[in-house]
C-alpha cells in the first residue's frame, strides 16, 4: 500500500513528514533521502503496532499532488 506523505522543510534544516491516513505517525530526516528511509520505517512500525493491538490497517484514502499557483496580477488603474 502507498500512503500520502506531507513534507515540511524545517527552518533549522532537515525535513518532517506526516501521514494523513496514519494519525500520529511522524518522522524526520536531515536530507530528503534520509526522510524517505525514515518514513518507510515509521510506516512499518506504525502498522506493526496496529496489528499487535488487533486494530484494522487503514486503507489509504488520501493522495498527494503538487499544484503550481501564481500570485494574482496587480490591478492597474
């Protein structure tokens, strides 16, 4: 299964990731590569915990995409 990951660049450097389908599942990494590695581990740990507790594994319902937006043009006159 694939889960949507929201990435936030931290002011102090590095990145933090959250997963809308997995409440409370959060991880971080100093580089994007490290973040991806840590994200895979965080999801596996989260899902293993749910399984051990006898909780259902959530099916992914969120998808992520980037949308380019331009600032509005200034009005003349």
